[in-house]
C-alpha cells in the first residue's frame, strides 16, 4: 500500500494534495479537510520501518530477528512522542495527531504524523532574498526559545539545518522534524547507528561528549545551533572551507581536524559584525567549557545585541 492510500485509510475525510518534501526520515504530504465552515490544510509525515538488515537476518539471534519490527516501530514512534511532549510551545511545529499502521502487503510498519502546515525556511529564504544580520539574529532567538523548551523536557535536538526550520504566517520561526531528536535516556554515543546527526556537516566540528551527561548534551545543542548560524552568516559555508566551489571529502576532513585540534582559530563569519561574530564564535567554541552554559544564555546575548526585550 502506498503512502497516499495509508493517509486516506487513516483520515478518510481528508484529500491528499501532493508531496511537500522528502528527507532521510520520511516523506511529507499536504492534505486538506473541507467542511461547511471552510478548508483546513495540514502536513503529514510518513515514516516507514526498515526490513531487518542482512546482518540480523543471517547472523542475528532468533529473538533479535523476531523483535526487530517491534524495535523499528518503537524507534519510529519516538519522533511523534517527542512532538507530543513539546506540543504547545509557539516555537515548535505543532503535532495534531499520529497513528502507527501496518501494511500487510509490504509487511512494513508506518508512523503517520499530522501537524500544522507551515512554510519551509528554505522557501521563505528564497522569496525574501538575501538575509540580513537582523533576520539571522531573530532566527537565532526563536531557535534558542525552541531549544530551551526541548532542554526543559530533557530532549536534545541535535539536527539544525534549514530543512528542519519552518515559518508561520507572522514570520516567526519554528523548529520541526524531530527525527534526530532524542530523550536523554535514549541518547547514544556518537558512533551509534541511531546518530543520524552525523550526516549534518556541523557534527564533524565537535569534540566527543559524554552522551549521558545533561550539561554535555545541552552544550552540544548550543554548538550545533551556533554552527548553523555561522554557516548562514558565512555564505552557507562551514569554517576553513572554500565558498566558491564544491568541496572534496578530503578537504572536509582536513577542515574538521584543523578545527578540532585548534590548529587555527575559528575565523569570524564573513557577513557578521564584530558583536555578532563574538556571540556565534562562543557558541561554536571547540572546547565545550568555552561555550554558553545554556540556550537561554545564548538567547539573552542575541537579544541584548538586537535590543529585543527578553522573552518571558
């Protein structure tokens, strides 16, 4: 059964309008519900379980093979559980409903998450044109507010990039796509197979941190948020990499090593003034002890720079 059929089976009164996008953790569709009072539209993310890998099928214990589908469903459902915990915060994409469904034809399980429909940051950015420093500071403040809410609920986000950020009708930024987020008790070491944040370029710039230490987890999120802002302020380029051409894998590895070993100081982002550069460089510091102690501290530094009244 294809995704659209699954959506119609779960929400028969809704029309599937098309695909909004696709990422490593699932595909997102736009759906609409019509009623006498008008039409309401939502986004639905469909995440499908993997079949047991060859390693499990050939060499795994019988219990591991038997429990693999159940484990997949548990892992897939984690994103919906995280979004339910965070629901209600104005800087987090709001979940409306979710379901776990089994498709007999493919023998796969699927998690369907229905959530508010927002404009992707990437599209908002294309329509707006070149971002100003003020835009990026405002974005940083909104992201910090979202991360503060995550950390209050013992959730680490880990995956900052433009595909995971959305914009509402009032041009407020919201954090979405919690496929890489983890509750602290589920955090894994950096080289664990569930650590798909390793696909994010920023990950290579951070030192190994203790995944079961709350302060360590908080500072890793601060670093990832800071590196995201750095890239936006640096012609969409990470430190020590050229901005005018594609980068080789070897160049990327060398840049990561230069940063981690402190061979060269982190250069200020090209399109930030001295005050904003100081804030971003502190958030991105290779040594976790040199970073901001909390997302709130980073937010307050950005608010002081912009003259924005402190958030409650």
